């Protein structure tokens, strides 16, 4: 079903960002697609514990509006489009074969009814079968959410992230082979998140993975706040 669901079949398709007319193949109009395609890829200043971080666009304009529609309007059908941009980036850099979504705050996940980072990670794996999805490798403790907190508060109190220590998808303990089926421990990993703000959550995730013997850790996000 398209991102607009049944309503999209009954009314002319409209761009999810600017509400102008668009074709049925994409949920964006030509102007919004053009702006998104021209957005600068950001590769700089990885947070502590992260070897490399790459973001598809600054957290502004069409990219920000598209992400908001996905996360807050429940348009989960946008995941393949957003993840497609991310897959292009992780497929061109020195990223790890293990794809690990940043775990959502439990309260936020219940409120939304889905996990944005998890959805994006699954779509990236569908686009590039060279990755192994490990969506059960990290857990987030407590009820706290970073949304709405000032930068100083985010940095002072990062979320509590722990490794489960075992992921059936990655084959703990590791077999004595290398490559995508080698298991997680001792391997590299790529964290997946929708937006990078301060980097505190990515750092917490990297620390949990390091404690499980996984590293180096890189990261990919759709947008980044500058």
C-alpha cells in the first residue's frame, strides 16, 4: 500500500511535503525530489566512539519534512524511500557488515506503534543483502527520550544503552570464518538512526557494542542537525 494508504487510491496523489500534485510512483513532487537530491551529504566530526558517520542531508527543508512525515504522521510507507538514500551511502564507504538500529525509547516506540530506526535498517538490508541485520543486539533502558531536550541536557545525560550480548542473526559465539556470516564478536558494525543531533546516543550505542567485543563502529543517519 502506498504511504497515503487507501486515501491515496481515492484522491489525486499529493506530495507528502508540500501537498502539490505528484505522480503515483513517488510520494514527492519533482521540486521536492530535486531539492532532496541536491542536499549536501555530511561526512565530518564523528561523535566519540564512532569511527565514521555519514548523513544524507542537513536536518532542514524537504529532508526534515520527509522525516517528520515518516516519524510523526505514521507514514511508514516512506521508509523504503528514506532508506534508499541511506543505502547508497553505506554501500559506498568503509562501513561494517553488521547493521544495528539505534534502539528507540520504549515509550516513544509504544506511542508511535513502530521503531523508525528499525524500519530504516530493515529497508537498507533489503536494498543491500551484503549486510546482516542485528536488531536485537542493543536495548534502551529507562523511559527517557532525547526529543525536546536542549543540547546541554542531551550531552549531560545520554540514554542508557546496553548490549544483549547475543544476537541470533549474528551467530554468537562467532564461528571460525570471516565475511558476512562470521558472527558479531570481533566484527565491525554500522549504527542506523534517523537523525543525528548531538551524537550522544550514537556514542552510548558504540560503548555498548565495544563492551560486546564489536568494533570499530560507524554510523549512518538520514539527516543531521548542524
